[in-house]
């Protein structure tokens, strides 16, 4: 039993990874996949394209906290996100994160 996590650690002899680490990795992969899907189908074609492409390129490399920032941004709604990214409305402080800045930079490149 791992004293830090309180879970039984079983080594996967094929990969050398702990089963616990594999579960955490699988959860992260599933989270990223879910967010890519959600970002690609927000309801507004413009935000679908922008956020969907951004998600495919950037989400796999973001930290867990940054993924949470992205989730929170998606909850704001596609019309608001679009207005913020286009500069039509000011970005509320709770959404003016590093992830939002990455999205704005990504829009400029695309």
C-alpha cells in the first residue's frame, strides 16, 4: 500500500508503470478527449472551429489546473467566449487566465 495515497500499488509488468499511475493517466486522457469534444460542439460554428482546433493542439500539454480553467471557460457560453476573444466585450477576471491568452494567441495565428 502506498502510504502517501493510501491506495494499493500494483506494477504493470508490461509497461513498468504502477496500475495507479495508469488509472490517473487514463482519467487525464479521457478528460482531454471530453474537453476536445465539448470545445468542438459549443453551438456556434465560429467558436466550434476556434476552440475545437485550439483544444486539439493545446489541451494534451496543459496542466490539470489549466484544464480546469478551460472547462470553466466553456461553461461561460459560446457567445460570450466569442465576444471576449474578438475583443467586443471585456473578459471577466475569472476567465482572464493563461489559457484564455493562449486561445487569443491561437486565434491570431489561425
